[in-house]
C-alpha cells in the first residue's frame, strides 16, 4: 500500500512483463522529492502466464519497446508519444518528466 496519505511513503505497482528466459531491470532513483532515500523493489517471474493489456492477450513473442525523447521542444510544439514504425502494437504506459528554465 502506501502513497501520499499513508504513514509510509512507499508505493507499489504490479506490471506483468512478458519474457521467455530472462528480464533485465534497471532502477534509477533520484532523491529530489522525498527526504529519505530509502526504497525497495521486488522482481518476481512466472513462466507461461498469459499477459493481458486492456483485455487483449499478447502473443508469447511480445516485447516491450522503450521509446524515449530527450530533446527540446519549442512552445506549443507537438511530440508523438507512441510511434509504431511497422506492424501493430499496444501502448502500455507513459511517463512524462519535464524541466524548464521558465
């Protein structure tokens, strides 16, 4: 549990990530919003479980593709959040972090 209204500042999220033999997890923690730098995470795996996103069952060959934009945008300029070059896909999640000198 946790969150802004609990006695603990902890948050938790459950993401089912499709993988066949291994998964790589990279954690980046930036201690700018909280006073204590403590955190924890748990990674668990399960084989042969179907992965569903929005009611759609993904094929066993599904892969997560990270799309990043680390450039600058002009005021009122648009940015495509999801760009599928070929084939089909599902937009799983978005995280947006911005910084401005204005």
